[in-house]
C-alpha cells in the first residue's frame, strides 16, 4: 500500500478554505482506498506554515499513477495552484 501525503500552505490566509474546498474534489477520483483533506490544527508551533493536508492510500504505484493521470486531478491542480504558496508531497510504502 502507498500512503500519499501532501502538505499545502495558502498564499493568502483568506484562501485557506478555497484551497481545502478545491482539494476535496480529488476525492471524486477513483483509485484511492482512503482519501481525506483536513486543515492543519497547528498544534506544533515549529510547523505552523502548513494549512491543509491531503492524505490518501492507494493499493499500489499503478493506482497512484492512475489517480494522478485522471482529468479531475489536472483540473483541480489548475484551480488550487494559484492559491497556494507551498506544496510538499511524500509517497511512502506502508509497512503493513
């Protein structure tokens, strides 16, 4: 299983909800076993620049690739990209 975790910060604080709402559309793409978009609680004062977190689980690399190749992925990226400042992504293989 692949865990896909993406961190976003909004360019302007008033755009945080628009970023979150835009990213929620990605949940309509098939291929993920689990898909979540959440606001960062910012409990850790050393890492408060992240506003929104996307967490998804995929059966394998092929499922993740199919997700990223879906037309809605490109549409969502085009909508959210102008609103964001940072984007960090990690794809990790789950141990179990």
